[in-house]
């Protein structure tokens, strides 16, 4: 392997390394998105449990529960926004991954074709340097 096929092979390996980095970024974004989804679910459960006290309650208790519910809603919206941001990041990473995989495949195919043509050239050169066969 020399010349053009070597360069193309090295470029394909370099692209493969980039793919590994992108896959790592994609997994991290998916993990963070899942974490945000779990947090939204927990906050919604906490909100559902709010205000289920039995009997007569003081006005201060009701006001405290409302304030807590408002905080929970605010936090829920913040985590939903994080979840959407991570979903968008995942989509970007997937598109980037698709481009990199296509580029890698193209470079690998070109390297294979260049290697084949170099082998054919070496064979043709070897045959050309051989003396003609006697009959």
C-alpha cells in the first residue's frame, strides 16, 4: 500500500476516529435527555401529590402549597426545555454521524479502488519487465 491508496486509507481511519467521537457525543446527549425526562416525570408526580391533605387546612398551608406548586411547575418547564435542547443536539449529532459515515465509506471505497489499480500497475510493470517467453 503506497501513494494514493495509503493516503486515502489514512483519511478513512481518521474519519473513523471522528465517528467514534461523534458516537460518544451522541450517547452523552441521549443520557442527558433521558435524565431530563426522568426529572420531568418525578416533578409531575410531586405536583400530582400536592394538595391532597385531609381535613381543614390553614390559609398559610394552602399558600405554601401553591408556592411550592409554582416552583415545581417552573422547574418542570426548565427540565422540559433541557430535554428539547438535548433532543435537538441528538438530531444534530445523528446528522453529523450520517455525514461522517458516508465520507468514511467513500474514502474506504476509493482506497480499495486505488489499491486495486496500484496492484494492477505493479503486475503490468512486472510483466513488461519480463523477457518474452520462448516458444
